[in-house]
C-alpha cells in the first residue's frame, strides 16, 4: 500500500495516495511492535505530508500530533507541524510555530553535523 501511495504521488493522485496510506496505517497497527520497523519510512509523517501537499492543513496537523503522541520529538512530524503552522499564517499558528521550531532545533541538536530535515517524508518528496 505504501508503494502504491508513492506511485499515486508521482502521478498526482493525492487523494488516492492519502487513502492508501490510511489503509497501510490501519493494517500496520494490527501487527504490533517490531524491531526493526516494518516500514523504512514511517507512515504517519508521510500521510501528513500528502495531506499538507493538498492544503488539508487541519488533517495534516492531526496526523502529526497523533504521531508525536506515539513518538515524542519525532523530527519528521515536528518538521511537518512546522510546515503546517507556516502555511496557516495566523497569530495562533505563529505561536505554535515558535514552540515547534524550538523543539525541532533541540531534537536535531544532537544529529549528525549538517543534517536538516527539509520535509516530513523524504521517501515521497523527490
């Protein structure tokens, strides 16, 4: 399903990609925890990214917040939230943007030198 979603993204079928990622998430949730993870790229940040590309900001925000509830300080979802709040461009979003930007900077402070997240889903975005 994730591979099908990637093909949909490449062909501009954003709604279908989101649907496939939602199905993949539902299926993935039935398998339980495993190390290493089954997916090389986590599905929730990719779903959030697909929703963000469609301008579905409220839905993308909820997906990222859900992922952060499961995986606190996940840099991919923090980057996605940052992009959501930048796109919302409201005073409330500006305040949230400051908080998320600070948390993202703290999260990436111990990453390899020069590593900067440019998107919430590298697997799907170019």
